[in-house]
C-alpha cells in the first residue's frame, strides 16, 4: 500500500494536554506515552464514527 493512500490523522494535542490528572474513576487513566495516546485516540474516533453511522441508519429506517 502506498503511503499517499493512507489516511493520516494529526496528533491530537488538545486532547493529549486536556487529559484528566488524578481522576477518581480507575478506568480513566492518564496516558503519558504520545504514541499510545494517538493509537487509542484513533480507535476512539473510529468507534464514534461507527456509532454515528449506526444511529443515522437506524433513524432513516424508522422514517
């Protein structure tokens, strides 16, 4: 696969810097490694896109 064919997402600096520090919920953790944060952020974006697409398909069926 050619590199120009890959979709590139810029590093989410605002999300990285805005992470909660010392959150009381143990499932919410501070991720210090930028590479790991970017990978998890891309997964989160894809999950949200899929969730949005599923909702739009469900709403179009109910009309």
